[in-house]
C-alpha cells in the first residue's frame, strides 16, 4: 500500500463540511420576518431574501451589505460574520409611509 494513502487512512481526513445554514428573510410592506436573526461568528451562512409585495432593499451597513429584493425573486447572500455584535438592518428602497420603521437586527454571537 502506498505510504501516503496509508498515512491518510490512519490519520483520517477532515470531515466534509455540512451544508451551509440558510436563513430566510421575507420583506413586505413595512416589515421583515424574522426581524431578528442570530448568527455565530466565523460560521458561513446564506441569507435568502424574498419580497412578498414590491421592491425592497436589505441594507446592513456595518456588514457592508446592500441588496435589492424584487418581488418573485430570491436574493442569496453568503456571509461569514467575523465579529460578535448587534448589526442593524433596514429597507434601503423607499416603500411607502411606514418605510422608516422597516428594520431589524443581526445578532452575531461568539
């Protein structure tokens, strides 16, 4: 048996990473659901953004995220939050009289 193959069998190989966690966030006039998302620092996650009614935005300035969400489409954002903290998000596309209240938070834990 090849020495490299034998060493690999004896030492084991790293387990393949499982599928990334997917967090679905839905936007509708004047609400994000869920309004709070908890993530773990250093762990990749995919945010799946959908709009139920009209064009919205999803901006998290402290994480350098600003995406447009069109109704009927899914926007997938892969992020790896690096540091713990609470990061506010808001709608970045004016969507009517309650637009200013359309917000939420991403909480990154150690």
